[in-house]
């Protein structure tokens, strides 16, 4: 009886560890994906801002600020 209980305990612990690990991996992937998407969305705005800075400083500055927020 004791051995069976021990086996069950080990199984439940390992299952929980695996679940936690999966959740951690998913969270990491989501965070990385969000960062990548954010950078991809901001980069064209930054380039636009830099381009307009050459033409009119005021508009370019506003664009770069909006890209930051």
C-alpha cells in the first residue's frame, strides 16, 4: 500500500511540474511574440519619424513620440 501511495505522489508531482513548465514556456513565447510584434509595429513609425525630421522637425518629433507610446 505504501509503495502505491508513493508512486501516486511521484506521478502527481511530476504531472504538476510538467504543467507548470508548459505554462512557463507558453508565457515566454507570448511575451517574446508581443515584443517582436511591438518592435515590428514601431520600426516603420520610427523610420517615418526620422524621415520627416529631415523635412520638418516638429512633425517628426511628434511621430517619434507617438511611436514610443
